[in-house]
C-alpha cells in the first residue's frame, strides 16, 4: 500500500542478527558463540532443575488474572533482596520504588523514559563499549548520550584512569550507566578497590549511578558476591537505580522477567516514584507477564529451591570459567603468536577476543563460526566438543 512506501528495511541487530544468520546456516559444523545465552556442554539450552520443579508446582494453576501495573509484589520483594541484600535497611524502610519489568531490557527502557520525563535536561554517560541495545534504548527515550572510557584495547583490561577522568570531567549530577558485574561485551570489571574509588568520585560529583545487572551470578558464580559494586555504592549513600534480569541466571530468557528499582529519599518519595513508573508501564504494555514472575517467586521463596538455584548458577558459571581455560590453552598449544591471557582474565559470559571485524567475517565465511563483529565470544556457546575447532579457526585467522 502507499501508506508505508517510505518504510526502509531496518538494519540487522548486531547481536540478534547473528543468531538469525546462524540458524540459516545449513553447515553441520556451525558454532554459535554470538548471543549471550547459556548452553550446556552439548551446546543445548538449559532449563534449570529449580525451574522444572517450580513448573511442576505451578502446573494446573487456575490463576490467570492481570498482575498489577507494577507486576508481582512478591517477585519484586524477593528480587530486591538479591540486589540490596536480605537485611537491607532500604527494603525495611520501604525506600525502594520498584516494579516488575519485561526483563532487563524493559527495566532499562522504563528507567530511560522515567529519566527523560522527570530529568528532561539530563543525558546519560554510556561506557565504550557496551551492550549495543543500550544505545537504542536511551536513543528511543530521547535522552542524549555521552560516552565514558571503559575498555583499554592495548591491555584488554579496564582503562581505569581514563574512566576516572571522564567521571571527573562530566558536569556535576550527571547520569552514568554502569554494568554491575560481568561487563558486556568486554568481560572486564573494576576491582573492588576500583569500585570504591569510583563510588567516592561519584559522591564528590553528585553523579547518579544506574546499574544494569543482567548477569548476577555469572561473574563469580555467587550472586551475592556479584552484587558487590552495588553494595559499595549503597554503603556510600548513593541513591541508585538498578535493572535486574532473570534471563541468564535463571534461564528465563523468553519469559521476560526483570525488575527496575530506584532507591529514594524516604518511603513517601518511593510511593510517588513507583506510581510514576507504573504510569509509564500502563500505556506501554499495561502489566507484565504472569508466568515467569510466578516461577521466580516459587523458587526464591522456597529455601530448598533457592539453594538449588544457587548451586545451578554456580554450575553454569563454573562451566564457562572452565571453557575459558580450555580455549586459552588450546590457542597456546597451537603455537599462536598472540597472547590469550585475557581469555582467562576476563569474567562473566563474554570474552572480548580482540579479533577484528574482518577476522570475525572469515570465521563465519570459512568456518561457520558465529560471533558479533566486535569480536565478542559468548563463552556459554563454547563446549568441549567445539573448543578445539574454535581455537584452530581463531588461530588460522590470526596467525
Ligand atoms: C548488559 C545487558 N543488559 C540487559 C540485557 C537484556 O537482557 P533481557 O533481560 O533478556 O532483556 C542484556 C542481554 N544481552 C544478551 C542477550 C541478547 C540481547 O542482546 O538481548 C547479549 O548481549 O547477547 C545485557 O547483556
């Protein structure tokens, strides 16, 4: 029809487009180390045992009603404990405005819209590099973006001094997006000591910290430890925002279960902020999906299921850590002239390999290996079955 003749095809998504290309490839040798989704050592997606058991308990449930605009209050309360701590005074004092969101993406977007509506002149400082969808989210929320130094290509580590300079040089009261743990795509996190310095400088500058925590548990294998950056900021008195997701650490990818929280001055302000977050959700999707929230609540409210979940998160994290060592050793055994120390030094789901876009293209065209063009390898896609093939291909395109 003539209505939409001006509509152009959208560009392929740099991450989800890789999945599409992988699925379309008929080669039996194809390897997908693109999307950040956990696979077991057979390269298969995993439904955690704790989720299976929660499914069993929920089977036959007759409850199919709308959730409130803020989602499941029980799921939100249980989720806040993971980020702020079981004994958090902020939870006790009801100072946290929080609602269930459409996973981590939904939490980030709702915050960006909230920031635009209530701090209209503000912008957001986003790390270089970051998860590609962060740029889309704040762009569509019409919040101007600035960048801050994060990754140091030469050392394949953190460019801490450049990061601190950017934090110092930003106008007082700037908004910063921080990855709470397991930075995507670099796998490089500040040390605890560096987080303390960052927090102190944020204090001096009165900056606002928005934490995107999409991989809690995948950095160290222990969700509590992975919340350390957030706990440091809370101890220092920051009123932060947090995006939480159960996509990866509970394997609820397609259930779209997440939470947005904003720490407020007092309970009264939290009520006002929560009501405004709900006002943003209502015209967007009205209220969030029920099933995933029920799964999360069933697991986290039952001490046995929660401890099973914690064990299963550690198994996933440990498998990835093991694959880092195997991939690095395989590359070294092949006599690669390059250092691959960063493969084991980086943490979380991703290895920022340092491969150039052209080398990535060769991996795809010659070896049917799929990864994002920035050279990010989703270590969750590496298995004992494909690590040798992957190492050989990487060696061939980098020697
Ligand atoms: C930092 C970050 N924040 C939020 C999300 C959103 O996750 P969700 O809870 O499902 O909305 C992701 C997923 N990013 C991985 C998954 C695919 C995607 O891009 O989305 C990825 O980078 O592969 C992140 O990597």
